């Protein structure tokens, strides 16, 4: 559940794919999960 994030409030979630990529860049933990 990577929806409740500080970045999410800043951005009006333009796209689910872009939103996930932005979280991954901000958090190294998400990047590993998204990469696999």
C-alpha cells in the first residue's frame, strides 16, 4: 500500500504508472519492489 504518501498529496496523481515511479525515486525501498 504505497498510496498514503507525502508526495501523493503534493501531486494530484496524474497517472498510476507515473505515481509509482515517483514514489520509487523518492524511496529506495519502493524502487526495489517496482524493479522486480
